[in-house]
C-alpha cells in the first residue's frame, strides 16, 4: 500500500488539510533506526529514499544495488521491530545523474537500467530527474522539451518493468531540480522557480506522456520538484520566505492531484517546514541534516569519553574524531572537490560543514570499529549527568525526565529524532493514527 498511502495523504492535502509526508533520504543505519523509532511512536508510514549515486545497479557509493538496499532496510526493520509493510521506498534523482561525463546515449541506457533495477527491487515512488547534462548535450539548462521527452522515456521503462498485479507506481517530475545533497560550493543567493517554467514543464511532460501512450499514468504523477528559494551550503542556510513562493503556491492549487516536492529542506526551522507544507510543499525531503545530527551526537559522546574515561586502566579510548578525520584526509574523494579555503578552513569544514561530507566515511572499517568502541565504553561506564549536561543538554533533560536511558545509542537516536520531530509536526504524521489506513496495520 506504499504508493496508495502517498496518494491518500496527498489527496487529503489537496482537499484543504495541512498534511503531507516527509522523506528520509539516507542509507545510514542509525538514522534509519531512529526514523523507525519515530514512525513507530507516531503509528505512521515511513518514506525512505535512496539517491541515484548512493544506490544503483552497480552498487553506488554505498556499495548496494537497489535489491540489496531493500534487503538492508528489511533487516533494520526486523531488528527494530518495525513492520516493513509500513515502509514506502523511493528512488531519488533517477536519470543520468551518475553518468553525466558520458554521452547521452550511454548515460540514458544506464539510467533506464537503473530505473528497472529500482522497480524490480520493489520501490514504489520514483523521482525521474532528466535535468542532468551529458557530455554531448546542449549547455545547461537543458531544453524543457528534451527534459520532458527523457522523463517520459524513463517512466515508460518503469511501467514496463512493473510486474502485473504489483502496486502502481507514483512519480515525481521537474525541470528545475536542486543539486542532490545540497550545494556543492558556497552560495550568494538562491533563486525561486518561475511559475511560467512550472507551467511549461507540466504541459510538455504531459504531452510527452501522451505521445508514449502513458495518459493513464499521468494521474500518478503526484508531485513536481521546484526551487522554492531554500538551500544550504557548507556554512549557511537559506531559509524559506513564503512571499518568494507565493505565485508557486497559487499556481499548484489549480493543478489536480499534484503538489510540490521540496528538496534540500535540511536545517530549515520547524516553523519554516510547517509553512512550506501549508504552501503545498507537501513532500519534504531530508538527508544530510539527519547525519549531521548523528555526527553532532557522536562527537559530543567522544568529548564525554575523553573527559570521563581518558587515563583509566583497562579502558581503550576510541579517539573517533581523530580517526575519521584521518580517514577523510587519506581518502579525499568525497570532499576534495567541494571545500575551498586554507588548510584550517578545510579541516573545519570536513568535520562540521552543513553539507556533511563526513557522512560518506561512517561505513569505513576503522571508523566502524572506533564507533563500536565508543558506544561500548559509554555503555559499560555510563557518563555522569554533569558531562551530559555540558555536551548533550537536550539528551540530559530527556534522561532526567526518564524518557531515555543513560546509554549512548539512545542519546544518538534522541538527537536524530529531535530533527525528525520538526518534519513530523510539519506534515501531521503524528495525527495519522486515527485518520488513515495506518491504524488498521499491525
């Protein structure tokens, strides 16, 4: 019932309810565990999405194919005692993204195979992103007609790959799509998509669907990606300003079955998130903001470990921040083309940048071992409240209130869930228990 649930929630939005759905765009285990804990508490569905460069038919940077990612999510759901049938799986930026340095023919062939792999693995929501330029394409921005034609091609492949009797797919389209994972360099300003571009995208894509015999699929195009004037780069956040998106809000109200999907909502305030949903950005996507919260929690725990356990007999220190930074310096492929400045600036951005390039290194074997040691140290030797108050004040309060135990993993989950709570409240996911089919599920 994954795609049906999305359509159900969005139909409620289109009839005037200020509701929506948030999407957790991450393959990070502790982030997914925290998200499942939150969805369990809310008795809500959980939309999890993998990005095209993260998971593809060749493994992506995560080392997982779509089928393997689904199996990973299933395993985490079992260990978290979360019903897998309440998880909706989505694919983000499916298209030529990974193969932009290749010819259009080669890149689109890979993109089609990628879409097939996602569909056959059981994904139910597909963001078809045909905005990426291949080496022999015209200069950016690509012509709207070309984007529409390629979007229709990918949709046709997806529909063909869907097995008979399986749940229908839902699609997200767009021709003004923010960069996956946030801005790759420092920004001075962020634009807002003009309404004329949105109108053109809808018209041309609907026509391209019709030309390929996909008229019956068009009603399952549930959202459009636009730029609402928000973004984050390494050191700053561009906040949502309703006035800048006023024309977009008015326009989408006249389009049946369709809302906006907002990318790069990471680090927006809870008030901004609620306002965005009210302005019909009813699908909110978040990724780096969650692993940023994970990193904050882990680094705070590492600081507590140093204060609490350094010098004790029979205790080996994790030294996690040092180890992961050394790993990043020795293997700079995931950050070296993103950060600029002197050595001091780059060292700071590696660890603390909003773009959170450190998230690519948590799965490295040395880092995994250090994290396990850190968690074990503070599990065997629980930190005193005084240090928790200093380094993790919100989690200190939760421990004092009896909401979570004085255990490091519980504090990490709590830190991540505090970020998710802004999305829960903005989308109304915590009130679905008594108003959606979710309440009928185990």
